[in-house]
C-alpha cells in the first residue's frame, strides 16, 4: 500500500523525493532518465517539533532553486520512531492503535496509517507528520508518502533474500539510528534508537545483539546512511565486532555531471528506489 494524496499537478519531467525527520531534512530530484540532478541535506543539530520542522521546510522551498520547479512525482518519506512492524497474516486494519500503543505514546487525535510490504508479508504501522503532509497537499496537490523503514526494510530484505548469514544493518542519522537484523533473508528485528555519543550508540547496538544471542565474532555489521568511513561510530564498533563494513544500494545511482557523487551507503533510503 502506497499512501497517496491527490488533487492536481503540473506535467513536467522531474521527480522529487524528500525525507523528513525532527532532526533533519534531505531531498533529491531525478530526471526522466533516473539521473540525480540535485541532492541536499540539512541536519538541524537538535530535535525540533513538527511545527518547527514545517517552518524549516517552508524556508527551504522558498529559497532553494532546485525546489522551485514542478514535478511529476513527489514522495515524502517520514523518518521517526513512531512505528512498528506487523506480520501481514496478523494484520487487521481496525487495530492500528493497538499495534502502536505498546511502543509509542498515541494521542487521541493522532492519525495512524500503514504501508504494506507485499513481497515480504509485512506491514509498517506508523504516525506520519500530518502538518507536513498538509503542506505538500496545499503546495503540490498530489504526492505519495511512506515511512523510512518501509523503504529500508523492503530494500534490505530484497538484497538479502538469498543470504545464508545473519547481518545487522545500522542506518545512521544525526541523533538517531535504525537497527535492522536479517537472518537468512528474514526480518528478525527493526528498531530505532536515539543517541548522543558513540558510547550510547555502542550500548544499544551491543545490548540488542546480545538479546538476540548474536555472536560478535560471527555476524556482519553493515553501516548505511549519514556516516563516513573514518567515523568514531565505525571505529568503536570495530573494536567489538569482527566483521564491519559499509553497504551499497541495489543499483548504482546516476548523477548529473555537476552533482558531487555520494558514497554508495549514503542517502541509502532516499536513493534506493531510483
């Protein structure tokens, strides 16, 4: 299931994908040849409110020339920890609040929706930022939206479908990271953690893998997202885990000649479906 809000939209040739969280904003534009024509990222440094994030988005759209065009396709990716993953055989559309209430503080006026990962018999139940969705509806008239972990899990399970090993994926973002564990092509765990220091990061990583009885001498740790190959997070993980590396997208992204290429593990969610 792809969430779609429709009205009218101009016919042009470019696609826009924008990833929104309380601590940052990133976007890319893609032409008809699936060539990336712009890619940008802003880390806020602190956790903002949804209202403050919307102000940031409005400011960016007012001043960034790459966002002043019309787009045939617009996708908003909501990145937050207000989600859970439900096996499809156990999913009931009338129980959305029940799925979330054990892990997320759900308010009476919260809008809850879901994405279906049909190929993998999973459903992401989550709370999107409705004020941000409303802005995109008012501005563009038509767009789709998904949760970050819908794209992340779908991409990783597809990549790992023939694997015979256990892999722990860490999708890094400023102040939060997603932890995905896949064993022989099957999802074992998906969770999101807030952190401030590399020691926070290591604690959550090692505690989770210990609870799953994973041997740090055997499983592979793969970094994705906003992290460099000489970062403190990579270095501290390497002290305790034997196999540490960086992931890559299913297919190499094509970049326009004036665009600086990014590492294959960076902007993993934003670029995975182009």
